[in-house]
C-alpha cells in the first residue's frame, strides 16, 4: 500500500507530515514503513495493510502536564513538565559548581563529573516541551488533541480510517486552532499585500488540518532538533530521502 504526502509548503512541516504518517502506519500495521522522496511528494510504503485488523491508535506523543496549571495528571503517557525542568536545573547547577583549593581541584572535578553523569536526567522530549511552553501564548492544541484522542477510542479509530481513505463512515474532526510551530508558512502577513500583524488563530481555517497537524505532532517529538538561540527558536528536521521513520 502507498500513502502519498504532497509537499505543500516547502517547509519542515512537509517532512514532519511524512514522518508522522509513517509513525502512525507503524502503529496501525505493526510494520516499519519506508519513506521515499519523489520530488514533489513523499511516498509511504507499507505491505501489511489490513484495515479491518487495526486498533485505535494512541496520540503518539506525550501529554505535557504542567502541575502549575492542572491539578491532576492525565492517564496514559504524560510528561511531568515541572518535574523534568527541576531535573534539568539540578544538572545545570552541578555543572556550574566551582571547586576551591589547588590540591583538591582534580579530585573535586572528577567527583562533580561523576555526579553529573549519574544524575537523574530529564526526558529527551523536554526540549520540545520547553519550546512549546515559550511559544504557546494561549495555544493548547497539543493537550486538547491528546485528550480528544484518548477519551473516545472508537471515535479516534473512525476518524483515522476516514482520513486514510479506508472507510466511508462519517467522523467528526476535533476542534483545532493553528500554531506556527506546526505550520511555519502561516506567519505574519501571509494573507495580505502589506505585512499585517496577525495572531496564529487568525489564519484561515481552510489552511489548517487537525489530522495533518496530529501527524506533525507525532513526528516533532521523534524527528525534530530544536533549540533556542537568543530570542529566536531554531528547528531542524531531516528530510527523508529513502529511509524508515
């Protein structure tokens, strides 16, 4: 079976879309798909295509639980954001410690290095979670979608099958709003002859697809290198050529 992902934007979002689609098919088909770059589109190849055997997929990314905003964590896979931040701070503080006294310097340095190496390290997903926290400005789509997917598994499976064109049953899209993190082409002034400051939610809803953004969310926690450079964020996604996700 072949799934086609058109390169619609010329941004990293296209690669995220393809990688996320392969990741979803991996879960549905219990097989590792191939991603092939065909120039104007990506092809996702999977052989074990038996939709009647599919089970409802999970969100495919962790719920970022912030204890300062939500009293209780959700069920399933979640990240304790504040707890992971504290782990990172602890390692940073260990790394900053300076020893005094020339005779003890080498021994103390070795002990500090050992402490850093054996410290409880934060989850790798914390980098993406931290950048999302800095970019949110009221956007909570990733959490809302995670809850929507886990609350009704039958609804999720029907939605997935409909969007993968293997079922004619009706399915309802979740409520969704845009984030420039997932759709970098929807920047300021994209609809105007002159640049006009617009919020991400002001983008025409016809340009935003919750199913595609779900696939991008799955991929960004697995295939995106993100970091902060001063006041800017940098995002790198390796564009697949002929490889598995």
